[in-house]
C-alpha cells in the first residue's frame, strides 16, 4: 500500500500493486531520459507527453518507489492509459508538496491524456 505521507502514489496493473515516488533520483532519470537541459523544463515537457515519454516517467517513478522497472516494461503493463496517467500525476502532486498538489492534479486531469482515449484515426 502506498504511503502518501512519503509521497507515494499507487498503481494497480496486472494483479500487482506498484508504488510511484518522485525522488531526486527519479527526477534526474526523467530529466536525462527526456533529454532536458535542466529541471525548469520538466513541467513544460510533461504537458506534452508522448507514449514513450510516459513510459520513461512511469518507470523512473516506479524505481523511485522501489520497483525494478524499465520503460519497455512500463509500456507492457496491462493498465488503462488514464489509470497510468492519474498515478503519474498523483506521484508528482505528492512529491511537489501539498500546495502544488491541487494544481498538478488539475493539470493532469485536463492535460493531453484527459478524457476518452482514442487513436489518431478516431479523430480524423
């Protein structure tokens, strides 16, 4: 079970429960994995995630929570996209402190993956 006081979010996938936690190490991995120049670019980049970016971020947060996870393994998790996005958003909200929690949760809820999941051909 996730310990929210420690900044842990929870993700259920494939019959397992994963803890996601924004640690300094996870943040460094995200910065490096997304080829960012510095921490100031993280929030901007997270607003326009691609699936591969989401896998990098989710895997780093799961490693921060104590799990051995690669981005490729994160892509293979049997979990609905909105559930994964919600867990990632919660990990950032909890890791950013209570004052930022509501704003980050709102940004995730209205972000690029909010609403119904569809393929490109659905919207054309």
